[in-house]
C-alpha cells in the first residue's frame, strides 16, 4: 500500500488562488435592466426638451443665424469727435502776435473804412499820355558844352513799372493793402495777374523775402505806414505815427518803416483817420517823402484828410483813393464795388481802388481783370496815374 505524503499548512499557503470571481446570474440580469432604464430615461428627457423649443402653431420655423464673433472697432472711433467745422467768411486779418496768445477779445486789425465813393477834383484828372515827339531836323550848331550834371529822376519814377499803352482808354489802378501779415494770402496776391500795386505793412516780418518777387510778378511796391486811427478799439501796430508826438518822433517812426523796405514808389496810410487830419503831423510826413522823392496815396480813411493839400504844397506827387473794394468779404459785394470803379474811371478818366488780401477779393480779381480790356478799360500800376496827373499839371 502506497502512502501519500502529508500536506503541510505551508504548502497550502504557497498554492495559487483564483484571481477573479464569477458574477451571480441574478446580479447580471439586474445590472442589464438598470442600463436599459437609464438609456430610456435620457431619451425621454431629450424629447421633452426638443418639444418645448418647437414654435407654436402660426409661427414660422426661422433658422437663427449663428452669431458671429464680435467685431472690434478701430481705436480712434472711441475717441471724442472733433468739433463741427463751420464755414463762413474770413475774419479780418489779425496783427502778428509774435508767439504771444491773443486776448479773448483782440482789438480789430483795421478801422471801419468809408463806403462812399470819392470823386477826385477836375484839377487832378489825368492827362492823356503824350506820344514821344519826333526829333526835328535842325541846321548844324556848335557842340554844346559838356557838363557832368544830370538831373536824377525821383525815386518813385525809378522804381515805377513801365508805362503801359493806354490808347486813350480810362485807367484803373488796384492797390492791395495790408500785405505781409498773412503770408498765405500775401503769396496769393503776388500771383494775381497784374499790374497791381502791392502795399506792405511796415512792421511785417521778412519784408525782403516776401517782396523779392514783386517786380518779376509784374507788380509795383509800396509801403503801408500805420497812422493813428480815430478809435482806440483798433490796433494800428508798432511805431504808429501819432498826432500828439513831436515832429522828431514822427519822423523817426516814418524813417524806421521806410528803411525796412527799399525800392518802394511811395507810401499810403494804414488807418490814420485821426493822424491824416493833423496838418503839423502830415507836414512832417510830406517833408520826408519830398526828400526821398516818393509819392503819397491818401487812402482817405476820413473825409477830413489834409494829406492831398499838404502834399501838393510840399511838392510831393499825391493821388487819392476813389473806392474801397472789400468792406464786405463776399465775391458778389466785391464785384459790385469793381463795377463802381469802372463807372468812376469812365467818368473821370482814371480810378484808384484799394482792396485787401481777403478771400473774396482774391477770388474776384482774376476774372474781372481778364475781361477788363474787352470793356474798354486798362489796368495800370498806380505810378501810371500819378505820371498822367503830373503831366496834366505841367
């Protein structure tokens, strides 16, 4: 009989045991039913939600667009918009502030100018431009004694433009005052068709630079001298000639301006409704002009001006303004004043108009000048009318 070896507890501990357990069949059935129930419940919830989102009867099935990504506006569109630009007629030209801020209510740059037309007296009517006489043939004569003395022409004639052919037509001279302060408008005035007479303010900056192309552009040059106005609410600028100043101070201020702008044919007054009524002050001015050989245009900012009387007594060539062009800064108004200038010229043989570098004037003049000769008139520099009057005076 064979005896089997006896198993010990140690041998039992080393024997491997099963690593898994088999589920009870009853438990498997329960888990399967639970899974089916969960699927059914999820389906029921989905159907219920879909039903609540359906449109009611009468509503259309509108497919809602998919919202786009938010569009970001440029950064500058979120800034405060600038103030609205209001277009209107140009304001009067203000004085140069030399970098200093203007006050809230700066003084006006120009005093109120007369609206009425001034008709020159018959004694000031221009004479026809005489033709150059033919040289007569004369018998031989002994040679004249040669001398070194030559009478120089006055400065106003030396710097005047050549006398244009008028053929007896009425003459019109256009003077543009207040040049040199507003450089943009000044440059536009220089480019206008000519001949014009451009009068630069004595205290404008860079006068040599601003006036270097005047003659090449076909224009004459004048100095616009500040003289005391009747109102203290306007600003005549520095070195204004004052009626209460002594003669030496009046002369000093006048010489200051004349020395700043060589090559002028003469001067006219900027403002001056008070100073030009003062005989003593105007006598000082005329004495200096006579010494320099310059002419004087009386702007006639006051009907009581003594400029013409004092000037002729001193032997200074003098002419007077007939019409101001642009008291109203509108093209229609300027054209109406130009028509008045034409009437004066046809009535008197010549007319002198004063304008300013204002937008309406700069816009109206080119078209008017273009058609002037077709209406039987001729545009001339101021010196041409002065020369004609001087010829008439003999």
